[in-house]
């Protein structure tokens, strides 16, 4: 079934319910209707958007996610029913795993999976570069091979518990990250991109990445909750107040195939991205959100079949729950270039 994510990003928009349909009415009086059974998520991405209690009631009953994101893409609120959750046994197993070797196996897998996707995305872009750019293409490929070498080291890390090897794994991740972002600078040009910045980024490329990651965080957060997992009890990322460390662990395998690929394709195709007051313009935010959501609805190979990336995120969250309960090995989703 073709499901939809509704993005409400215009000031003055009202979201209500009429019979079995969601009605979105903009400030100019124009309306669109969407069948409730096809709505998977509603994202409120702008101040001044109103949503009726009828829609909220239907959403929590049907398991439709309601997510609120700010101008940088950071999710600041999610509405869900307290009854749509898996049994507590999964959370108990997750907490117990922190104190045994399962924590090491997971953190090692997360780092290795992320690095594999970084290298594969670089190869994906390098293969399409013209012959006139063969020198840059070869350099990008070289960065990808170095990342593969670092990934091999990460896979060999052994310890009794995560506290004994976290620094080493994070060091390897950081080393590979420097290779990855140096390759991206080569691909985009230093006049467009000059290094990765996280919070407070004022350049278009980093702002696009951060906005896309914010949408992705909301997706993986909701998937973890649905699988009965505790978003604030991670392994590779340390626990801190207000920091959803398991979300940050779990999102790593999806950054490159979903957000990075989308943003870099947009830039390579000459998309005009404007900044306003050190934030993406409203039009730029709509464009990035639209393309990331389209990417999430695209299909990829998974477990011998074609699935939407949305569904793969949910399947991976369930697989992670099974891993904590000792019922299945955990393998990261690998982007095929």
C-alpha cells in the first residue's frame, strides 16, 4: 500500500478531519484531503500550524506518528499513544545488554556498518564522475578504500563490555569520518563545502544535512519506540540528560543511504539553496524535506526482497529488539552502490 507522510510547513496551515480523511487547509483557503488509512506520519515543521484534537485522536488510535521539528530539523516533540508499545521484556534485555558483551558486539557492528555505507556512497558518486575529473575521482576512491581499512579494524575490536572499548571505536569512527568529509569536499568543491559542522551550521550544505538528519532522527526514534526499545539507553553514544543515545546509535547506518545521498544529489544537480538568518530558507527546507521523504519511500534490497526504506528502518528496529533478547544476530543495513 502506498503510504504518505504529510509535511505541514506553511504558516497558517490548519490540519483537521472530515469523515475518514485528513484535511489540510492553507492560509489562502486551498484544501487537500488524504485518506486516513494511507497516512503514515504527520510532520509539523513550522510555527503557526494548527492541528485539531480529532486528528490527534485518530492518529494515536491508528498509530500515525505526529512529529514536531524546528527550523534546523531537530525534532522537539512527538505525540504517540502510551498503549502502542511492546512488552517490557525488550527494555529489560536492552538495559542488561549494557553490562555484557552484547554491548560490544552492537557498538562494533554500528561503527562497521556506518563506515561501509560511507565508503559505498563515495564509490557511488565516484563512478558517475566524468573522465575530465579522473584525478578527483581517483582521490575519492582512495578515501573510500582507506575507510574500508578502518572498518576492518573496527570489526576486530574485542572487549568484555562497551566501557572498555568505546573510546577506541569512536576514535576509529572519527578517523574514517575525516576521510569521508575530505572526499565530500573534493566532490562538491571547497568553495561549496569546507568541512562538517553540526549544531549552529551557517553554510547551506551543513544546514541541509542537519535538517535531513532531524527528519531521519524522528523516523528512527518512532521505530525504536514501536519495537519496545528505550531511546535514551544507547551503547556507542554515552548517556546524557536529554540525549537519545540509542537513537544516535541506530541512526548511523541510515545517514549515508538516506540523507547524505539525497543532499549531495540535489547539490550535484545544481539546486539553488538559500539561507535566511543563518537558517535554510522556507523554500529550501521544503525542498530538502520533500526529497528526504521521497527517498524514504524509495525501495532497496533487504533480506532478499525489495522494501521501502521506511519499512527497512522499522524492520531493523525489530531486529535490534530480537538481538537484545538473544533471538537473532544484528546486522546493519548496507547501502549497495
